[in-house]
C-alpha cells in the first residue's frame, strides 16, 4: 500500500496570524511520507504513552546507509527536528519517509521560508 501523505504547512512569518500545524496520526501499517522542500521542520507529539519514530535516510557522503534515526518521544511531550535538508534524506520523488510506532504519535511538518 502507499504511504500516507503528510501535508506541510507554510510557516506564517512574524507579520501574519498564527496557523494550525495540522498534526496527523502516524500510519503504523502504511507509514508516512511528505514531499521535501529542503527546509522542513518536523514536530512529533505524544500524550500519555511514549512512542518512537524512525526517519529513513539514504546513503550519502556523511556515511548514512538507511534507517538510522529512531527518536523516542516521551509521554506528554512535543519534540521538533530539523530543518531537514534533502541530502541524505530524500527518497525517489523527493519524498521523506517516516515510520511511527503507534497512531498515538502525531506528526506535523512546517515548511520554513
């Protein structure tokens, strides 16, 4: 099956109204993806139970060779990571692949200017 798409939200800037990040539950069965801009910030949020997220990398000059980044997000926390550059992370079609351990993990993508 196809991965479930995450929809990036453009950061509004300091002279605009705040925007809803649009957090999406991790799709454990199909996993998630989003189209990279090369300047994306990821948010991970969990409620009462800690969960993990794996970010799929690709071989590159930094020595990355695959699924090397697994974050554990503690209970009742929101973590951020990035901004994510394409080098070492972009899959075919300029996609970033993510895999959450439970649908209780919420993921948001903020596209920085």
